[in-house]
C-alpha cells in the first residue's frame, strides 16, 4: 500500500521504500483525534486525496472537523465550486469546528451562503471568510447562530447583520475588512461580546451610523484602520462618534484621517498605542476638526507606556497648539517613537510640547532620518532629557551636515543619555568613516554611540 497523500508523503519523506507500508500502517493506527489534528493543517483538496490510502481512510475526509477551501488551488472556477458542493453533500453528520473559505463571489452568492449556513448548523468555533466581489453581498444571519463561535474573520465587501437574538457569548477574536454596517444592533451585538479580547476593523463602511459603541469588557487589543480614499467624501459628510470602553485595553492601533471623533474611556491598562494619520487630500477635510479629534484622542492616553505617532498626527496637533494645555501629563510613558520617513524637527512644535509633558521618557526613537537645526526649534529643554532619557535611536542616518547638527545638539541636551543607536546607510567603509566622525562628538561620560547598518542593508 503506497501512500500518496500529502500527509503520508510528508511523514514518510525520509523513509526508504521498504518502510512505507509499515509507516502507513502506523499512521492508520493513530487515534482519530490525532489524525484530524494532522489533517487540519491541509487544504480540503489535499485532505480528500487521503481517501486512497486504505479502507479506513476512504471516507475519513468526510468527518474532518476543519474545512479549508481556496479557489486559487484550482485551475478552473467550476472545478472549485463543484468540489465544495460535493464536500458538503457527502459529509457525514459530524459537526464542523472550523471553516476557512477564500473565493470570488460573482453570481454565486446564494451557493456560497448555502455553504456557510451548512457549516454554521453545528458547533462552529472558527469562521474565516475571504470573499472577493465589487458588489456587496448579504451574509446569512445563521453565522451567529452557534454559541460556540470563538473566532470570526471576514474580508468582504458585504453587508453584515446580526439578529438581536444572535448568540455571541463565546466570541474572543473578530477581524473585519471592507465590511458594511447598516444598523446599530449588528455593531452593538458584535462589539459588546462579553469575552471579546481582540478586535480588528479595517476599511469598513459605517454608512449613516452617527454613533458607534465598542464596549466589550474584556477587550485587550483593538486595531482600527479607517483610511479609505475611495470613501473619504462619505466620511466627511457625517459627524460620527466612536465610543470605546478601554477598561481592559492594553494595545491600540489607529490608522486613518481622524475625521471621526474617537472617545476612549477608562483606558488605564494601556501599554502600547500607535496612531498613524495620513496626509489629508484636498477633499474638503476640515483641518480644525481633525486637530480637535487628535487632541481628544491623545488626551485619553494618560496611562500609555509606549506611544508611536506619525508625522502627520504631530502636524495636526500643531494646527491647534493652544489646546495642548488640556493634555494631561503622560507620566507613565517611557517610550516615544515617530514613524515618518524624514522628520523635520523645526516644523513640529507639538513634538517638543509632548516631550515636556512626558517626564519619564526612557527611549526616544525616530523610525527614519532627522533634519533641521534642533537648537532653533527646541526652546526649553524637556525635563526627561536631563533625568530619564537613556536611549535615542535613529532609524536612518545619511551623514548630512544637518543630521550631524541634530545629533550633536541631542547629545548636548540629553545629559542622562547612555546610548545613541544610529542606523547608518552605506557599505562598511562608509559606516567606518561616519562612525569616526560620530565618536568625536561631545557627549556625557556614560554615553556610547552605536553604529549599525540601516534596516535596508540588514534586510
């Protein structure tokens, strides 16, 4: 009996031909639970091929708990559609634990919804849908009928509705991409699940909703990417407020325009926050409104320990610099990072005001290069420079005269500094020459300069 399935081939890869039969027998003797676990790592197309191994394996595929279907694994769409149809038709009565489905919708929405409904009839624990279509489809409400659903991933330009009686009590992980929300109840049910720990919302459309509530009491990780240039005009049209209960929140990532108002409450457990606002196109964006929303969001981060900001966010803060007095002291923050490609210090007074309100900064990181006459833009030296700031890291150093001036001024001002890490462009000879110039710059006795290749060279 020659094993030909992917599983058998993988297990027998290093065995000689006269060992294949013995090993196949050993494989068949494994407990069903172990075999199901092995098969769970394979697409359904490969799982079905195990049916030729032996009589035991002939129908074993029909009861595997984890189903994975991917249209790209098939040479023709008709082959894929017929394969999935047969997989559900010939399946036994055992429950499906996990379904992963990736395909184009086209004119087959009813057929695809039938598969999803069939999978959701039992105790479905994980559901991952990647449905590609230009026109939105409506998913069946049945997907929320299982109280066992633990993980839900949806990437589709679909309309998502959940009935008020939907049972979401076990839901822990939710990831939504390109989804359209049309009513309050769907969001309220989904975003207030009592066990929800991770929530990702990317390029979703809120339609006419003016108030959104994310109130899951155990939510620890929240990622929101609401930047979508195709629908920016729609975003500008509404004064939308998104309220977030941050009682258990430890990680927050935001990317977008900050046209919507984000109200973060009780975020006392925050460890890391990244805010990446984008350049605002000339689409009637009210810069004053964006600046106000930026200050409100920043003002809710008083307990954050590590904060990463984009250059544009700092620019927006600078538009209403008089509002900085309302920002609480960020006494818990020990790390501040700026992510932009080329950060010009002199153009961002909000950056220094933020440093002055962060007395316990231990690490200051610039993802890319620095520019401008630092001493002209700095004014009063932030307290942390002489007390807590131990490390400065510059992601790209091109050794221009302006960059040397910035580094020299930083070394002079940061009297408590112990380490400055420079990611230097160029080959080894260039780095050696630049390193020699850096080493003679005046600095504190306990401060060392570390020169390493820039990240592009390392890659």
